[in-house]
């Protein structure tokens, strides 16, 4: 199972954001990035449209971004694997037993995502452009 890592390219797992903290050894995500800072040079913000019309935003590096359209299945599999990992480890991640409602909600989200697939790319911009728009209030 290949899981997506916070602050890293969805395809190659190279950091695309400053990594400011990592999960401790006691966490199921041990060693993976926990906190992220500013986008690194070459970080791309890519929006995918899903079969239900919703969109999802993922991060990629400059090297992987040009081939996204041909790898949508692989990208979505990694997203689903990540959600499945989080679902399977949710109690450990939260540090306590789950309530029945939390368990049901997690299962519902996972099943909902599994029923969708990405149809294509709708946005592709450098994260620096997006950060500038936020800073300027555009």
C-alpha cells in the first residue's frame, strides 16, 4: 500500500513544502511529515474533477506534474490507499477508541471516495501563485 505523505508530491513523495515536523515513532504514520511550512520552488497545486462533479486539490512537483493526466488511476489509487490506511488506524491516530459514530463516518467517507474517480485536471498552478492570491485577497 502506497500512502500519500503530507507536504510531498502525490506521485514521487519528494517534499514540495518545507517539512517542519514529523510524526513520532508511537504514531502509525511514524516518520512521515506532520507539519508543513511554505511551498518549495516547483510545487504545483493541481485540481482534479471527480465523477460527482466535486474537485480535489493535490500537490505535485514540477517533474511529475506534466504526466498527471495519463496517471489519474495511479493517483486516485494512492489517495484511496491513504484514506484506507487512515481508516484502519483511526483509533491509534486519535489516541483513543472510536465512537460508533466516528467509525461509521469514517467508513462512509471511504466508501464514498471509492465510488468516485477523477475525470481530469481542472486547475494546475504553482503553489506560489496560489499563496500570492491568498496574501493579496484575490
